[in-house]
């Protein structure tokens, strides 16, 4: 159902992690293109404040306190939740858009924003807030995440503005990355992921890194401050030297490192989507995740390797069995894919 004219205050709810927000950027661009005069506010997790400040499609960021039923952040005290909702209702939104998911948990939260109009996704049984429920579409069970979110803006009559992911880098990001790497042909190996169930073993990343180093590539190991021990384990298992950059870059410098690299080898995590956004070839080990939903669209530039098991997609933070989905992806498979991807990039 097409949106009416005159929507000046628009709020979008997507309080998720890096890869999730990157996948939403095409839908945010469509919203911006369709409502060029509107002030668009995104409600998200604290990490996303600076990310949103760089997006041309969003004007403002509002932090969502931890909310009951949302696993990404512990629920805030009740008084803080109520204060947040009061502040949101005071904004008198013209339109609230739910781009968070199926709607079972978040649609009541969206309704509490008090917007004149509401739109979003609703799985069977999920509430559809507002007097006119036609602006809620069924949550797509198939397709890539980017396409699922664009299905909503399509239904709202908003013309697409491309399907590429946005990761806006600035000159200073590239300068810091250049200072960290120095000259040479570089491959980034990123062994981390938010959930242990999504991590391929460190010793296997080390074996792949050694194979690439033996072929003349310089290897940089990347990771967050909290992943220092994991990155150190990869370095310790290697026979060849590697540059340990764990904890030495912020998100944007890490993105610039990705932009300078010839290849990224990683788990199915946010960095995979950064590589897709920046056009850097990647080889991704998908342990437990829904490959059809999260794999990059460019299958020539980005190779996703995964082992089929009955329990995919996985809902566990830590695998309760023997991590068969990860261990079924062998070192030789990843190394062969990495070499082939590098050859294709040079062709």
C-alpha cells in the first residue's frame, strides 16, 4: 500500500548487529529516495551510532535500551524502558517502520512509539499495529536478507535505489589502514564471530593462512579487542609470520583494511558483509548460519563454504553437539577456494 504524502518524521526500528544493519542499507536508501523531505531516524543498538552518522539515508540515531525478548542486549531497567517510550511518543512520528524481523517481539514495541502510521513485517500470529494493517507484509521465509527488507519498501510503493550495501569510508580511514599494513599483497584472515557456534576452528584458519603465505601473500590477522586471545591462537598455530592487528583498528579502519586487501577469509559474520559492501573478494566459512539468507549476492567474488547438517540454521550461541557444521568444512576446501578467488580477481 502506497504511503500518503506529507510524512515528515519517520522512525525505523532495526536494533541489530553490523551485518544485519548493512543488509538494511538498500531498504533505507529506498525509504530516503521515496521520502526525500522526511527526517529519518533509526532506532538501533549503541554500536550503530557512528555508523548511522555516516549514512546519507538516515538523519538521526536513537539508542534502544535493552528490551525484553531481544537477545542482542540485556533488558534495561523498567524505568529506563518507560522513559524511552515516553520520549519516543513525544516525537509524534508520522510513520514508524519495523525492519527488525518477523514482528513477534518488536511489533508491540513499534506500536508503543505512538506513530500516526505503522508499517513492517508480521509473521503469522504477530500483531499488526495501527488501524490500517495493510502496511504490514508477511515476513519472507525465503531469499537473501537484503531482498527481504526491500520487499517491504516495494510494498510501500518506494522505488529501489539499488541493492548494494553501504559502508561509507573516509580518507582518514584509508590513511590509518595504510599505516598499519604497509606495502605488499595482503590477505586478511578474520577468525572471530560474535557467537562461538559461528566460528571455524582457529587452527584451521592458521592452516589456510600458512598456505596463502607460502604462495607469497602477506597475511594480516584481524579481530576486536575482545578477540585478542583468539587471534593470538591463530598466530601461534602458524609456521609463517603474520601481522597481528587484533584490537588495533576501529570499525572504520578495519573497513579500510578490507578495502586494501586482495582477499578476506572469515566466518559468516559482519566482516563478510563489509567485504561485500566494499567489493573485496572473500571466502566465508558459514557454520550454522542460513546460507541462503546471508550469503553475498555476488557468488563469483564471494565464495561461501558450508556443510549441510540437519540442525541448520542454528539457534545456539554454543554448539551443543560436536560442531559438525564447522568441522565438515575442510582446510583444503577453504584454501582451494581462496586460491581460485585470488586467481579470478587477477584475471
